[in-house]
């Protein structure tokens, strides 16, 4: 009996079997995550999704979104940090992230200007937290300088510290550190990469899709 090839020298039956096994593993993993969540054993759920600024990791605990991380930050390193600083009970998947992923998709397609999902800022402390909490006041489609943000948090001389706080913002995109620029109007650096920052600022200069929630 002849063997059907899959174009790469492999047996098509092997490919189909592999696909079936992948689906089965996905189903089993989904059940594991759901059970862990139901039994209170899932402290951090995460998913990695595609976006116009590359693959983005989003992680959330019971109190809200803990981390948003770009691929250039190293997703494995981010997960290791979450396991060390929040809980080792970290799993991929689950429905906890559905609302924030939906809102991110709406933002990237130009139909959302602000986010209303819960955010857990436990990973930002001291002045860094003050800065992160102030950033949402920079309206969609506008920018503020590092100097202006320093003044807004009552630390006008702490411009460098503000820049560091923006670089270490645990939830970029949701908390818009990309809207902070240099005093001369140049974009400055960005945790997701300079091109990602330019992309986000350009996105926010594009006319909104009708019906977008206002910031």
C-alpha cells in the first residue's frame, strides 16, 4: 500500500496524528487551568497575543492585570519575575484575561481610547508607583514631557527618576507611558522599543473609529 506524503517527506497520517495530539493537549491544558482557577490555585494567568507592536504577554491575578510585557523584554524572564515576586502558581490560559485582551484589540483597531479593566500595581512602589498612577491623566492622542510628569507628581527635580519609572512601568499600553516624551518633542526611549513607541503615537493620531469610548 502506498504512503501519502505531506510535502516534507513525512506521512500525512503522522501529521494528522500530531494535530490531533496538539488539540488534545490544548483541551487538557484548558481543563487544568479552569480547575485551578475554580479551586483557587491559579494566582497568575497569562497569555501571549499578536499585536501591531509585536507579541505581547498579558498576565493577571485576582485583583487585576499585573504585567503587560513586550517580546523584547523576554517573556520567559517576565514569567520568572512574576513567579518570584507574586506567586509560583502561574499558568497560561483561562478566561480571566478575556476582558483585557478584548479591550487591547479594540485599542489597536482604533475603537477604544481608554481602558477600564482592573489593574494591580503591586509591582510598582514609591515614586515609581506615583508616576504610574499619574500617567493615565495624559489623554489619548496627546503627550507630556518627563519634566511635566515630574512636576505633576510633586517631584520637579526627579526627571531622571520619572524616566526610569516609565521604563519600569509594569503595565504599558494600559498605563500609557508611551505618551511621555522629551522636552524637545522627540519621542525618547520606550520599554517596547523605539519603533513601538512611534507606532503607538501614530495610532493615537489617527481619526477614531465611530463609537470609540472616550478617554
